[in-house]
C-alpha cells in the first residue's frame, strides 16, 4: 500500500495528495457521477437516499451509510492557497509532482489523540496490502493494540527489501478496541509471508483478517502473477522482476468487487474507518466496484492515475486528446481546464469521443 494517497503519475513523477472523505471535493464528486453510471443499478445499495438516518436497511441488516444529502460543501480555496499550492507543487515551472514515501501522520495523531474515533469498534481495509506493514500500522492505531507492533513486524519480514522505511510507531493511549483490519492481497508469496508474520506475532485472526484476493470492478477469478514477496508494482499485468513463462508464474486468485468483498468477509455493518487502496494502477477499477463501500468510508487513500481511461481537454464541443498525445507544454500549462475522461472498456462512448477528437482536429 502506498500509505497516503493519490499519486498523479506523469512519466516518472508522482504527486501525492491525500483525501479525507467528508471533505472530499470536486474530483470525487466528479467520479461519483461516473460511478453511478458505471455500475449497473441492480441493487438498491447504490441509491443515496438517506438524509433521515445514518443506517439503511438492506434485507434484515442495518448498514451504516453516510448522510450525503445534508453534507456541507467543501470550501473553495483562496487565491493565496492556490498560489501556495502552485508554488509547492512547482506547477508554474512545469515540475509536476512530489514523489517520495508517504507518511500520513494526520491519521496517526488522530488515533493517538482521539478516544472517540466515531465508532465503538474499528474497521479498516487495506486493498493491495503487500507485505502488510501499513496494515499493521493501521490496525495498531485503530484497534489501539500494542500487539500490532510495526517494528516486530518489519523485523520478521526484514529480509525483504523495502522501498520505504517503516513509519514511526507512536504510543497507544487508549484501551483496546474491538474490530477488524482486513489485509487483502492477491500475490501468493506476499500472502504466505503475511500469514507467517501474523502467526509469528500472534495476531488475532478475527481481528487481522488476511485474504488472498484481487479487488476489481467485478467478481470472478484472475490469473495473478506470483513474484518474490514484496515485489513492487505488481498488477494483473505483471510485476517488476517477474518472468512470464516461469514455473508458477501465475496463481488463480478470486476476484471480488469491493462491495462483494465487504459483504462476504466483513462482519461489521458500521462505518469503515480507514480504506486504503493500492492496486497498482487498477484503483479506478477498484472504486467502480466500491460504490456502497465508499458510502460507509470515513477515510480513503488511493493511488490515482489514468490507467484504463482516455482523457481529453474539453472545449465547447471539441475534444483534444491528452492520453498518449502528451505535450511538454502541458507541464507549463498555467490555467485549469476541463478534462473529460472515458473508461476504455465503455467502448460505445469511448468511440464517440475519439470520433469527436478526429473531427475537432479537422477544423
Ligand atoms: C430529508 O429530505 C427531505 C427532502 O429534501 C426533507 O423534506 C426532510 O425534511 C429531510 N429530513 C431530515 C430529517 O432532514
Ligand atoms: C515491539 O517490537 C520491538 C522489536 O521486536 C521490541 O523491541 C518492542 O519491545 C516491542 N514493543 C512492544 C510494546 O511489544
Ligand atoms: C515462516 O517463518 C519461519 C520463521 O522465520 C520460517 O522458518 C519459515 O520458512 C516461514 N515459512 C514460510 C512458508 O514462509
């Protein structure tokens, strides 16, 4: 899991931004609309109807749902803030991005300082849990349990090269909470390692739930590449250092939408305190299958880039393709423009948009 955040990948550069659900803003509002369209409305869970209660009855079960109707809109940021953002991110110099290891210490201090985390028990989900280190950190904070010892965890898996150093482990100030931390990881060697470490540290399997699965927009089975434990950038497409055709190059892994995963494996019906998604470029797919889960989520981290989408500048009725049509001048683009993106699996619309791009070029 890339702890922290949204990575805007631009070549090798990444910009990392964090989102706190509840103060999300335009971007998320935008793809919520996409979500509404992308996911078939077969189940009533997709409807956002509840301004009356914080729970919605689904079958016989009350499931927590945010009150989305009485939400305060996000404040528009001031000119000064915009200026600073631009300076900090180097937007004017065309230097888009701040790469590095994330350290979401706002989350740490929240759990360290707030006895009331909004729920009696804790529910955390890590999609793309990898070697489990961040999931252990989240569990430590959320469950308020010193047995989730990040140093001990990283000591155990220590032979594995880590890209980022383990994050600082703060104090536990409050009594243990009940709850669940879900570590969902598709790669077999990571699962073996995480299960082994979990057993070694004696972590309660009802609280630290390790599942070999891939999360995407739908359910099924996927052949997932199996590389060395801890290998970075593993996705359904392969891995760094992974050799197609090698022995056991793939394992069959169950594929769930996040909604289905939660229905099947999560016992709590309350809010999801922390949802961290690092699906190595498949994050949009994950979010497309996470409509009702997002309606329960307080805090969300995900990696954001445009895999699967084709994006265009939008001007009147014209479209100018950005994806695979990138100009260096965009690095020094001074003003904000509208961008329209379509997921390429949705070919009916994608084809129309590409046609429009072609005719726009002919003007
Ligand atoms: C819920 O929304 C409806 C329609 O906007 C409104 O009439 C009703 O008073 C709201 N209920 C509460 C409890 O806010
Ligand atoms: C956590 O693990 C480290 C390294 O194994 C150990 O030194 C430390 O005492 C542990 N802390 C607790 C509270 O168990
Ligand atoms: C589990 O950990 C133990 C102790 O480090 C090690 O000897 C063993 O090989 C590991 N098993 C697997 C399947 O990784």
